């Protein structure tokens, strides 16, 4: 029984709007909507209506610099999608990089979280802070730091390779072979957040389960595989979805590294970079909106696929089939 | 309705009624806001910002009816930012200084100044007529007023020449090099290699030279936007990727030669920094001459804006190619966008910037030679004050006689898309050794042709 229900009837005051008296339940619902309204208004104004508008743009030849000369072009932009070689190329780049980056974005934080969860590790708090700290560095600063670090001529990494191993380091940021490893290094640098959430999840695993496993003679690998890993699958799933969406939105790092060119040889022409180029450099906002919607549909399908498989491998306490 | 609520509403209504005359009076006195967008040409460097702030302050102090506000954006993102501002309905009133490339990127977006000039009976006679006509477009009318021109030449570091024992390059057109040989691209290559040093002090002609550890380069184009047109026009001559008669993407033979020369300089002769070197701290991310790491930097008069570290430099004429000199030219102006709601007030600001009190200061800070001949002498005197060791400015003046025609910055249909393709190609050439240059040129033309065709 709520406080309101326990209040004496004579002291219960209901708000009476001009159109008549509301029941307590209606009034509560109204207040609920009132409190939600800032978010709803924000969502409608800044997400929903712009999305609908962008859908409308896909049927026009809107140009940023000539917004007054917009005209209806029907499905021309959708036809262009199939003829534009850069659509396939940029999607290939995005998915190729995703195949490399997605597993790493889970495995490395998981490994670090496992390490930091170990009771035998000295200075756990210090390491937690150190691993998490890079996540606080703004991406743009990070990229500029790495640009210097990986510069083929003056970068520390190549100097180290030269001085210690006597080998000439590659042109990391402008080599078709080495650019992906370089970008993966950027990604690893910022894995602190995923590590922290996985660590938090690991610490919620009931200790009785570990004690029981110990009594049964299970070794560390078995304990990790049979107890820890299954129980943290919700957090792994959460990080998987975040990483997936992050990779579909991947833009700022390749943009700064390649100075917007998508080089070398278009190998960093990620889909969003191509979208940006079409929208803001080529000034074809109508077609760019079509590209954005294509990405939205692809991301929806891929994310939906992972959600569909989640019931088979993600453990949720309280679920029963 | 309760009594309290009625009284409150009446009081609010009375207060509002009392405030109304004051608010309309205030509204009448409020100045028109004119926004000035800076970044498409000069203006985005830290050295410019202070002077531009002072211009805005001075303008606002002297005008009650107009309030000038300015937006400064870095050159690399200026085009995209301006496009976004226009699309979002926040188009600025005035842009500039804007060069030829910037103007091409926003062709069709400028206000025709002729009707305002006619209405105000504005005097254009202070500028040479040909210079005014330079900004006249057959479709858009007069889109700007002459402000500044920038010739180009070689900035050379005297100390580096002295240490290497290499004579300085010539300072007059037609004059041979110190050894009597013609001052041409071959001689430039020869002395640039002598001036290129590795960490052990070997120059680029030495068999012991280590290209992985270069500490000083002989030659480099400076702040050329990784646009091959800019890299080869001086010294190899004017040209264009577009043939307006056939509508085809073409490679002028002089540019083909220039590209091969530059590619060899980056990757074989090593006297010019390749992409990795250019992005390194040692070359101050492309500003190697001011970082004291380049003996000869090719740039425009505007580069004087930002020469703060290199102590003892002078300027020399561009070398010839096949007996012809080409000193590529930049021309900057301010333009009013056609989206402005206050064209007359915007024109007042335009006048203040190109012909009013702001003009001398802005010309100095931009390193821009005045289009108004009356200001030439004072401009050069001010440059001498800034660089008191004696720079031969006759080189800059004489270089105006050898402009590139057509301009290296213009003349491509579907300009912004074509420019992206050209820049991407340039960076790839700059960064990748071992390419077949002729095959890469054909690939560039194959990329450009559909871009040009799309504009039809």
C-alpha cells in the first residue's frame, strides 16, 4: 500500500483541470507523462522528426549550398546506390575492419578484466585506474598522440624497432598492410570502459559457485569456462552490441588519420567517411540521406541477428523456457 | 477562476503593457548583426586571429547600426563548415578572405554587388578595371571587390646555403644561376640535393646518404593542400585537368613532367619530404621551412604571415621550365553570400574590410599585396619593418608578371568532388614509393572523367 493510499480521504487532494476531475490513476499517469515529456519532446525534436525529414530528403536532390533549388527525384537516389561503386567498397571496408575489431573489442577487455579480477595480482586498484584512464582521453587528442607515436620517420615505435631490433618500421598510417593494425591499436587504447563493466560483472558472480567448484576439484580454466564466462554473458552481450554499433558509426579516427581522404587507396574509406564525403564535401545531401538510411537498415538487421541469437548463449537469471 | 489568480493575471497584463513601448524602442535601436566567416583562404592561422579580433572590435566601436560578429574556422574544415551553415539556415553574410578554389566550391552562392554599387554610386575607380572584372562572373555578376593578390616564389634559408657552401638562387627573372647555368628545374634539383642532409651530415648526392634519417630537406612546396596542381604549376607551368572544348579529363604534358619530377624528388632523390616526413614533428606537420628543416620552400606572399622561427631568409624567383617562368598566383577577396538578409549592411562591412580602415592591417597580417595601388608602398615598408634583415621584395613584385593562366585553383566541373579526387590521388603519390607514375596518371583521369560528366 502506497503512502497516498494510506492518507485520510479528507486530506487527499486531486488536481482538477478545466475539462473535469481526474481519477487518482489518471492523474498519476498524467504526471508520469509530464515528467517524461522533456525526454519525449527532445526525442521527437532531435531524433524522430529529423529522421523522418531525412527519409524525405532521400527522394530529393537537396544540396547544402543550394537548399532553395531542391527538387523531387523519386527513387533516383536509391537507384544510384546500386550503381555507386563506393557503396560496396566502403561497406567492404567497414565489415572487413569489423571482423578484426569486433572480436578484439571483446577479447582484450575480457582478458584484462580477468587479470584485474585475480586476487593474486598486486596493485589491482592502480592497474584498474591505469587501464581505464586512456578512455578518458578525448578521441581527437588520442589520434594526434598516436599520429606522432606511429609516424614512420619520427615516431617512437619505429625508433624503438630500429634501435632495439635494427629493423625499419613500416609506414603505419599510410600502408595498405599496416593501417588496420594501427587503427586496432587506437581501439585497444580505449578499451577501459568495456574492461570495467566486465570486471564489475565478474564481481557479481556468487562466490559459493567458485567454492563449490573448488571442492569438486575444478581447475582455473574450467572455473572460468563453466562459471565465470556463462554468468557474465549479459555483459559480454551488452559490450558486443555497443562495439557493433560503434563500428557501424566508426568515423572520427579514420577521418583524422587519413585527413578525410580514406587513404591509402581507399582502404580506410569506412562507410561513414564516404557518407560524410557525399554529404559535406560533394554537397549531395539527398543522396547522403539515402546512404544513411541504407546503413540504418543494415545495422538494424545485423543487430537484430545478434539479439535473435542471444537467447541461445546469454544467461539471464530468472529466464525459463 | 479564483480571485488571486485573476489579480495575478491582471497585474501581469499591466506590466506587459507598460513594458511594450520600451521593448519596441529597444528593438528599433538594436543593430543589425552581420556575420563574417573566416577560413576558406587566409585567416585561420593563430597569427591572424588577433588582428581579426581587433578589426571586429574597431568596426563595432565605430558603428551603432551594425554589429559585426566573426567565425574563424581552420582551413581544412572550412568548406564543410560553411556548407553546413548554409544548409542549416545559418549562412553567414560575408565570407573571406576567399581564394579562387574557395569561390569555385561555392559557385552560385554569391550576391551580385552591381545593383548595390549602382544604388550607392560606389566608386570602383581605386582599383584597376581589369582587377574588378576578374571578380565578374557572366552568370552571377560582380561577386567580390579586389582585395589582395599573392605572387609565389622560393623562400630560402640563407644560413643553410652558407653552411653547405651553395650559392643563393637568383633574384631576377632571366638571370642565370651563380655558376652560369640556367636557373631551371634541373638546377633546382641539383642544389636541392646538395642541401638535403641526413643525420650523419651526408648530402643526397652521397652514396652514404641515409634517406631514412633525413634532418634537412633541400626543397618543399609549403602549405599546398596536397593538391598536385599547386605542387607542379610552379615551376612547370599552367594547366588544367579539364578540357572545356572536349569535356574530357586531360593531363597537360608539362604537368606530367612536373609530377614525375616531384615524385622522383619524394621517393628517389629524397630532396623533397614525402608524406610521412611532411606529417612528422620535425617538419612541423607540413611547415618545414619555418621549422628550420627545409632550405628552399615554395609558397606565396601570404606565407610571410607565419614566418616566426626561421631567422635569416630571403626570396628568389621561380626556376624556369623549357625557358618559361610561371609564378602561380592567388587572389583573395571578401564575398557576400546571396542568403544575407541585410545586403546593404553587409556591403558596408565589405567596404570596411577591402577599402576601409581595416584594409591595411588585414593586408599586413595576411601577407597580402594590396589590389589598391595606393597602398603598395606602405605595405612593403611595413614588411621591411617586420623582417629588418633585408628581404628583396622586388622578387615578389616581379613575380606578378608571370601568373598561371588558367589558374591552378580553378576550372574543374563538379569542383568539390573533383578536388577531393585530386587531393586523394596526390596524397597517395606522396606517400607511396615504387608506383608507375604514368599508370597512376591514367587512373586519376579515369576517376575524374565521370566526376566531370556528372556536372553536365
